[in-house]
C-alpha cells in the first residue's frame, strides 16, 4: 500500500488523485492521506508575515521523513528551491496549462476592467505584472481555496480575481468571463502548472514506481525553472517569474523580476 500525502483542499485532492490513478494503473494500491498544513490553518494571514510558501508543505514533508507517508504530491510552485535532506522529487507528470487567468464579472478581460477596478490576488508576481500593464487598478489581497476566491468574486468584493489556469482545469471549473493572460506578458511562476511528486531519497522501490509517471519535457522545464529560483535566492515576497518551454532539442526560458509597483521590469530570455 502506497500512502500518498497531500493537502486537504479540493484542488490538492484532485491533484493527488491524478498521481494515485497513475500508481493504481501500475497495480499499486494507494491510500490518500489528506493533511492540513499551517498555511491552510492560517488562511487569513499574509504568507509573507507567517513564513512564506513553505508553510504549505512543511508538515507533509515531515510526515514523509517520519515514515508516516510514502509519497507526497505538491503544486511545484509551493516548494522552496531547496528540499529537506533525505527527500527527492521523483516525478513530474505532464504539465497543465501554466498561464494565469483573469476571472471577472463582465466579459472583455483585462482591457475591459473599469478604471480603479478592484482585482484580487495575494501573489506579489501577479500584482506587479498586473500593475505594469494596468497601473490604475486597485490590487487587494485574497487568500483561500479556488472555490473561496470565486465566492468572494461572486459576493461583489472584487471586480476580478487572478488565478492559475491549471487549478481551474484540474477542478473542472470554467467560470464565466474567464480570460487567459498571455504568458509573454504575464510570465508564469516557477513551476506553475506542474506537480512535484516527492519521496524519501533512499526509497528505491517507490522511486522506481514514480519513474513511470515522470514526463521528460516537464522535468526538463521544472529543473530549469527551479535552478533559476535557487540562483536568484528570492523570497516569497519577491515579484519574480520564470517559465521554460521545450524548443526542439533545447529549452527556451523567460525570466522576469519586477518592482512591487510594476514600474521597473527586468527581463531575460535564453
């Protein structure tokens, strides 16, 4: 029995279900082990004030190290650049749509938002990139599950919210007036749309099973993006982005660092 640890949100369970289905197709019985992380328990606080994105994975990784679970499934963008000693990322299943989307009350996307429209996002990257193209909008923090954020939009607390396309796809949700944002302008977060499947570094049996779920092009992109993240040494409060795509026999990488107000943008491609 493979014990598969995951956050307890609807999206996290859907993502873990994809990995569980892959393992079951190999003939392995799987038990999902949902866990509430500190990041989930403190959903009202700003991530920058309580320790950053690592709060979404710390308890799950400790359970892995303690032997309480055998595999952990994460949204790769939630994982810090450096893993705890004794753990390894063993599989990167095929990447889902990496783009950001704008979900609004009215059609027309970003250009159709009224002056001083209130847009919800707690991502420093999304905030800065949005202000770079629409400096007139008012960006307000919004946390919680995808469903919670859409409910707040429906309650008229915001004119629009920014979300990851991958989350909506994996949940099977298609809200009205959802517009994908061009990834050349709204460069995705490192690892956005990728699942990171983690195991103990010395567990060779699990490593062999997870190798069957690995998608080589996605792995190449994930490694490039995370190398950039590690080299930059950025915290979760830094508005930065990095997105790699397979280009023939090589990779194409876009890297961006933006000032908080969106007025200064440094961009490099390779």
